[in-house]
C-alpha cells in the first residue's frame, strides 16, 4: 500500500519549517511514458504527495498546465513549495481525488490529456509516528490522511460492531485470524478504550499462536492496513473515481493509476475492464440491444512493475503496479 514519497525533517529552500520530501517517485519513467506528455497538454495529478511525479510532469510543459491535488495538509504545503518554480504551469489544490470532477468544474477545465493517481498512504504518513499509521511506533490511533475527517482509527476500533470489525479485517486485510483479532479487540475495549497504536499491536499479537513470531510479516500489518483502508475509504471510491476520471479526459487522453496492494490493483483492473467492455448483452443475443460502447482501451493487459534497477534504489517500490487506460 505504501508509495515512495519520503520526507525528511529539514527546512525548505525558503526557510519555512516544512518537511523536505526525499524524492523517489516510483515508476517515474513509466508514468511519463504512459501519460503521453506533450508541452501544451492539460494534466492532473490526483495524489501529489511530495510532488515527485508532478515536478517531472510540469517540467515537460510550456503552454500546458498541471493541476495537483491532495487531501493531506503537509503534502499540500510541501508540494506548493516545490511546484512554485513552475509558476502558473502548476497549481496545487487541497481536495480528495474522488472530487476531481468538481475541482475541474470550478477551474473551468475539461478535456484533460492525462490523469495520474498514486493510490494509498505515502511513506511520509507511515514514517511520521504521530499520524498513527505505523505499527512500529507508539502514537494515538489516528490513520486519517485528511486530519479534519470525522472518523479515525480509534473510533473504528472502539465503536464498530464485532461483525464489522471481522468484515474489514478479513476483507481489507486479508487476515485469516480476523475473528480472533476482532474478539480480542472487543474484549479489551469492554474494559477500557483502546487509544494507542502499540496497545492495539499487543492485542493483535495475542490473537496469534506464539504471538505471531513465526510469521513472515509483522502480525499487525494486515489489521493496520484494514483499519486504515476503512478510515480513509480507500477502496470504495476507486470504481467511481475511475469512471469520473475517464469522463474528464479528452479522446486519446490517458489515465495512469499506481497501486500498492492486491485489493487496490484488483479494483482498478475491474474498473478498467468494465469501461473497456462495451456491449453487455447476453452472448446468445443476435444483435446488441444495450447500446453500450467501450469507453477506453487498456494500454497494457498486464500491470507495469518496477525494474530491478529501480528496486535497488527504492525497495519500497517492490509492490507498485501501474495500469494505464486510454479514452476512446
């Protein structure tokens, strides 16, 4: 789920006390190629993060423009600083990418030539302990990408019904011990609210034989992923976002989406296939009566992955997958 946008706590070039992103934009060359960049084009990066991809896109533009979105205030501040050198070729807007249609409407923008979505949580969010994303640091249970959002991880853990906890841990975490973990959480929260990340980690460990010490991954990894996905609604918005993005593209425009775990990749693949399908009539119908036409063509049947050379430089890119569709 993680991406390659890393931060370091240095001051920016302007002296502002902002985090400094260490840029390792994943699949950068592949993304630039996928978007079919041209200097007068109109592009949108729906997940700007540290502006690694956005900076590369904006550098290719002359009379074109890039609109860059993010819902994380820290990312907005850093991206605004880093993209400022491009002047009016790049504009940063605080918004969830699921609301890109309204952003474009407000800006009077239509017929985009390319849209990039780099899904999931950024490395900055994972590596900043107080954000509560990591199972390696003690922090309040938060996990919100947008810290103004009403529901955080503590609410999910302490207020969701047992059946709902089982569902999200099983479905979003693909965790086979979902029932036992949910039972342990419910038992502990009946005594007192669960408020800290490492407190939750210990509860999760207690649901595993031998505390999960023989697992290939951290025993809390899947459950933390599941709760984070629930808090931020990461999967439920993908299908509609893909549909909206395609509507915003001009014919021949490209939609490029990077995912970091199998659930995201599957959702993107299914959304692309549905838009590429066209006719939905039963196979035994002699003629089409539904009238549906394909809206996109899938550029690459298999997802594009990082090269061995990139993985040596950026190990966090090992799970990244890029899928690309072109509007017909």
